[in-house]
């Protein structure tokens, strides 16, 4: 029986980043973090649900230091454009006070989410706080954001795969792909 390797959502326009490229980059990020945290025995990866799940589970296997992992779930208030007003749907469980926290997200778009969540976390007195994002769309930033560990900078396209979704679809793809938004909308009307 052949494996169904040709599965594709019909709204995919093109593959931007292959599984091999993701794997290489995540390995490099893991090594960088391993080096940077040689002196820390209180390292915590704090992932934003749900987009960062695939990334964080791959990344943590490539960090050769003791670490813990926790998650937060955040919703942005307005529609497709995030507004800067975020709601915490699920807060992290462990205290971050005194911990070296790396906040892990799937993609930085306007930067509002990361900006707001970072500010909130700083009030909880971590020993340090750094930002790690798989993807960055620099041309879309509305906030000045320093991304300490960035996987890939991409152009202004809506992407899915490797955890990222469009209306919850596409998260299971092993690659990052651009969405054909016209075809996506047409498919939803049909
Ligand atoms: P920001 O607050 O505008 O930076 O929004 C970041 C959030 O919007 C990310 O964590 C994603 O959940 C979502 N997002 C932004 N761009 C994309 C995309 O191209 N594909 C999937 N989700 C995206
Ligand atoms: Mg997100």
C-alpha cells in the first residue's frame, strides 16, 4: 500500500519552506539556545497555543540543557488584523519568577501579540525574557520587536503548515506554504 504523500489542501499556492529547511534551521536555533543558556539551570520554554506546538516540540529536542515547558493561549480581539488587545484564554501554570523564559510563537505579524504578552510576562519577574519565533513578516510590523531567535523572515503572504493554520486548517502540513486566499474564499463559498 502506497503512502499518501501527495496529500495537499487545495488552497495551497506554493511551498515556501521545505521540511528539510525547517529541520536544519530548528537544529541551528537549538544549538544557539544551548550555548546561550550554558549558565542557566532555570530555562523555561513558554509556547503560545496552538500555532507554536510543532515548532516547540522539535526545538526542545535540540536544546541540550535542562528545561521545562509551559503554554499560554491568547486571543486577539479584532478580526483578521490583530489589535494589541489580547485576552488570556489559558495562562501558564508554573511561576516564571526567577526563570530564564523564552517566549515561543509561530509567527510575528504586526507584533502586537508578542509585545503585549512580553509586557505582561515582565511584570511576573522572570530572570530574563527572550523571544523566539519560527517566522517573521518584517514588512508587517507595527511595533518595534526584537526577535532574539528567528527561524525565517518571509514576505507578506498568509502561510500555513508546521503548526500554522487558516481557520484551524493546514496545521498538519510538514512544510510552510503560502495560501491562495482567492481559492480559499471560493472553496468556502462552494
Ligand atoms: P500579531 O499580533 O499581528 O503579530 O499576530 C501574530 C499572530 O497572528 C500569530 O501568532 C498567528 O496566530 C497569526 N498569524 C499572523 N500571520 C499569520 C499567517 O500568515 N498564517 C497563520 N497565522 C498567522
Ligand atoms: Mg498565534
